[in-house]
């Protein structure tokens, strides 16, 4: 299954979970299944060499599972920085850049640099390139706040859609996959 098929499977699962949102027994069964699979994954991670876990975490689907079960070897900030490293060459072709200012309570704070700063299309650049890159590696981020120009006057935050709806978060013990 490639990443596109995995995303389609996740979308299907989210739809099914939305249908059972008010069925306590079904949600309890999903929670028990998540706990069981999470324990199995934790045992695999515990026994695997750190380098192997790091390589596996680079796979989008496996990375999301590791985040879901609090097993990802990289912090949220480290994953976001890696995503920004991937998108920086694209931004550079437009004379711009992006800097990670920090991550506080799950909110990723960024500053647009260069030609992207103050440019009317900077929001489009953020939402299309940067946003997608961050969402791919950091489904646990609760939002993105982009600062254009001087950090002293930040604009309102840009929400980062959750990778799964509330029923999945509830089934995952409040964590977002």
C-alpha cells in the first residue's frame, strides 16, 4: 500500500469512526484494539535498534502510528524542522524562506523570510508547501502560527487540520493520529 492508498484508508476509517461516535461499546472496542496494537508496537520499538526505529519513523504511515502511541523517536519540533528542511529549497526558488521559532503546547510558530515576507502570496505558500510538509510529519501539531516580517506583531494563527476527527482522538485516549 503506497502513501496515497494509506491516506484513503485513513479517510475511510475516519468516516466509519464518525458513524460510531455515540456508540460507547464500539468506541471502547476501538480503544481496546488501539491499546493492544500500541503495546505490540511499543515492544517492537523497544527491541529494535534505534537506527532502525528512526528509519521506520521516516515512513509517513509508520511515523503517524509511532506518534499516536507516543513512540516516535523525534520530538514534534525535530519533526517540524525536518519538514521545513524539505520545503526550504522550494521556498528559495521564490526568494523566500521559513524559520521555526518554536513549538509551544503543540502550536508550531514560524516566521516567513525574504521575498515571502509581506508578499500577498506568502499565505498561499505557507498553506500549500509548508502546511502540507508539517502535517505529513506532525499530525500531533495543534496549529500553525505564521509571523510575517517582524516577530513583534504576529498575525492570527492558521489552524492545522487534525489528521483524524474527534472520535479517533477519543478512541486514542485523547491523542490525535
